[in-house]
C-alpha cells in the first residue's frame, strides 16, 4: 500500500512537471496598462483590417500550442475567421521584417463562438504541427501568426504597454490601422498571444513514470493472483 501511494505521488509530480512548457512568446499574462483592439474589415473594404498578425522567434521548428485573445461584436452567425502561420521576409535573426509569402492555415473558427465583450475576450487555443512550421521556415527564425476574416466584426485584443515575454525585436502588422508593420518597441502595443511548446525531457520523464506505475500495478496483481 505504501509503495502504491509513493508511486501515485511520484506520478502526480511528474505530471505537474510535464505540464510546464518552453515559452517563446507571451503577452496574455502581462497585465496591460491600457488595452484596445485591432478590428477587421471584410477583404479590406470594411472599417478595419483584412489581415492582422503578430511575430515571434523560434530557433527550431517544433510542435506549438498557440493562444489568442479574440472577440466579436456583434457576433455574426455566418462569419468565420482563419489563423495561419506565415514566414517572415527578413534575413536578420531575432528581428521581424514583415509577412512573407509562405503560409499554412492552422485554425478556423466561427465568430458566433467568440465573446462579445471587449474587456473579456475569448482565449482561443490551438495546436500547430511541426510540419506546418517547417513548410514556412526561413533563415531568420522569425514567424507570424496571422488572423484574417470573412466578415468585419472580429477583433484581436492588445495590451497598450507592449509588455510581455519574447516581445523584443517583434512586431505587429495590420494593413489599414497601422498601414503595415509596426515594431512593438515603437508602437507600444502587443497583440495578446502566447506561443509555447511542451518540453521533450518532461514528456520522457512522464513516460518513465507511467511505465513504472504500470509495473508496480502488474506486480501487485501477480501477488494477489
């Protein structure tokens, strides 16, 4: 019995450790001094942007978990939005230069499912496979998360002080509101987004813990048999 409790305790610790991730970019957990949003317009014909994007650095392509703070007001039942991973046009590592031509769609959502409250946006989380990142990889280790919409009522929240992890050398882009690329350092605005990846070492440790717990259970069952 004591062995079982020790094993379960170790398993819980391993699970907690594996939940930790390597963070590449995070402005979701940085309380903003002020807040706002970039609004979208259908194909650039509305009052807002047809494309809004945020850049981040990633030295080696890997599986990623991405979260964005989006809301829709009004919530149109027929409108949708698309998220893509996009290459960067620059060649200098650590500095975003602009959206490249290579892109992969990684998520599609309905605006009806988004919060209608600007002060409490929905946090949309999705996975990006390593293969999608490799497909758009370039030499400067910079990438963009791009959101586009078929309607004109989606907004991407931002913090007004530009704070957060991984924001150095990064930029935000909008084709109308900002007239193109705007470095976070000069604009002072950072679109609310997090980009992270599970730690492979933690997953290996967790796998070892599962194997050990299974062995203990099999040995106990054999004794009882």
